C-alpha cells in the first residue's frame, strides 16, 4: 500500500513537471477561483437588500468555523498552486524563447494575455490588503468592533464605512478592472488547457469569458459606487 502511494505521488510529480501538467493545475485551480469570485460577489451584493441579510449571512459563516476555515485553507492552497504554476510556466516559456520579439510583443497576443501574470500578482497584492482591512483588521481594527442591534458583526456598516472613502473605492474599482482583465483571458485559456476549446467553439468561449468578466466587474463595482452616491447607507 505504501509503495503504491509513493509510486502514485511520483507519477503526479512527473506529470506536474511538464508544461501540460502545470497548465492543467492552472486550469483546475482557475475554475475553482472563478467559482469563488462569483459566490463572493453574490454574497456581497446582499448589501443592496439592507443590513439584515448580509449581517445574517456573515453570522452564519462565523457560526460554522469548521466550514469557514476549511474553505479559507482550501482557498489558500488553490491560490498558491495557481500562482506557483503560473510563475513556473512563465519562466519555462521565457527560457524556451530567450530572444525578445522583434516588435516587442507577440503577434496576435491580446493586452490581457500579455499582462496576465502582472495582473495576477497585482490582484494578489489587493487580496492581501483586502484581508488586512476587512478580515484581520490590521489596517482598520475599528471595523471589527462594529455590531448591529442583534450583536452581530455589522458587515453592512463596515462596507459602508470603507467604501465611503473615495481612495479605497477607487483602489477597489481598479483592482476589479485588473481582475476582470485577468478573467477575460484566463477563462478562455483554461478551456484550451483542458482540451475543450476548438476552432469551432473559440468565438463562443471567448464571448463567454468576456461577458462573465464584465458581469463580475459591474456587480462588484456597483457596491462602492452605490455607497459613494449615497444609495446605500
């Protein structure tokens, strides 16, 4: 049994060392991260329903610590795998093509594809700041002591307080723009990595990726914009 497990681990390790293995890892983790982004957006959009739904939603998550921390740890592992595979692939591609393109950029490559690694790293920096602000309370510890009339953490009030600051809202909107730029190329690429994209389906998949990215951008950015406009208080 032990020998079989070691052999299996060795097989997985050899598969990952190939470019195709890394692309599979990026594709699978990319799907999971996209699903998280959608669920996270839907949870945050509850702010338009008033304080009760979003505060109750946050209280439900915090009352199930095993579920919450399992999701957080799982998400952390997924992010690490995604970033590691992306950087390793970029280094492999650069090593395989040491000379720069004559025109300074690959022919036919979109802006999203050329900047996908950079946008991903900037998004990571934003996520770290976002956690320090809203989850850990390092940058704004006063947010964590906000409570509603039922004694629950006032997530609604925390979001309103944060996004009432134009600088924070602008930073958030810029980050969402980069995220959706990343998604517009990444969603299309993951279908290719999984062997699900063909010449016949290319246009449809690219359109889906662009529409999904746009919907996420509008949904997430509607929150700080509505708060700045005084529509959500």
